[in-house]
């Protein structure tokens, strides 16, 4: 029963619910408008779900695909930059 495989922790979706199993994720994607389903990120998420269901792969693949598709319209978060001097960056005396 791969469709009953659970996500740990559940994936929160914009409508306030959360996706707890692979089956819930498939139902969520199927209920999206066709224009949304045709987006590349959702197609990739569906492929990852199929790999998990048919190949009994790890649920983490599906989780990453769904999370990426849910966040596709948000700009990526910038990582904090640290200005740390490293020995090879020091200026040599002239």
C-alpha cells in the first residue's frame, strides 16, 4: 500500500490543510486547475509520486517535488553571507 505511505512531518498546503500521505498528495494535485497542473514543477512532483508509488521509493522524493511545486512562485531565500577572513584571502605585504 504505497499510497498510504506517510510524510513525516506532513506537508502544509496554502488552504490551511496538510498532506499526510502519498494518496492525499495525489488527490490534491488532481484537484488543481488544469493550467496549474501543466506547470513543470507540478509535472515533476507527479513523476516523483509515481516513482514512490510504483518503485516503492522513499517518500522524501515526493516530498521534495511537492514542496518545490508549492513554492514555485516565491523568490529563493538568500543565504546569509559572512565576511570572514580566510588565510588565503589576506593581502600580502609589498
